[in-house]
């Protein structure tokens, strides 16, 4: 009887340890990227000053270079997994010098999706 109790207690203890460990927690960056001004000229009261930056590729870099890339969705949202560390995120394959599309800096910690909200400057006035 005592041996059976030890086994049951051991199994319960192991299950509690597995449940409490965030081993499945994802590490990375997620958020939304917008752009403003959304149009040239004065902004009307009934029109938005910014809009989602949709379907745009971005590069995630550390001190050694690019480690990952992602593309924003139709609402400007993105989610990408990267190891813990300090990163700079900027538009990928940029051909124009007009506007500002990063770099945005972000620190990523283990077991957490770091939430960001970045605004790009379209350069139009």
C-alpha cells in the first residue's frame, strides 16, 4: 500500500511540474504597423489620419544581420517567432528614400510574445 501511494504521489507531482512549466510558450514579436499620413494634403475630420500598412514585407535583424522576415496582413497585423534578444525591424527591399519605415527597436524576452504598435511615416504632405 505504501509503495502504491508513493507512485501516485510521484505521478501527481510530475503532472503538476509539467503543467506549471511554460515550455510551450512562444517567444517573439506581434503587433500592428500603420502608416500616416494616409493621404496627401490636409486631413479631413471624417477621414482617418493613418491606415494599416497591408501586405508589406519587413526584416527582423540583430547585430549579426537578418534573422527572420514577415509580411503584414490586410489589417497591418503580424506575428513572428524569434529567440530572446534585441532586434531592429524595418521594411524589406525598400527602393524609395521617401518616408520612414523603421528601423523600430524591440527587446524580446523568453516565453513571451512582445506586443508592439509601430507607425511608419509615408513622407507625403
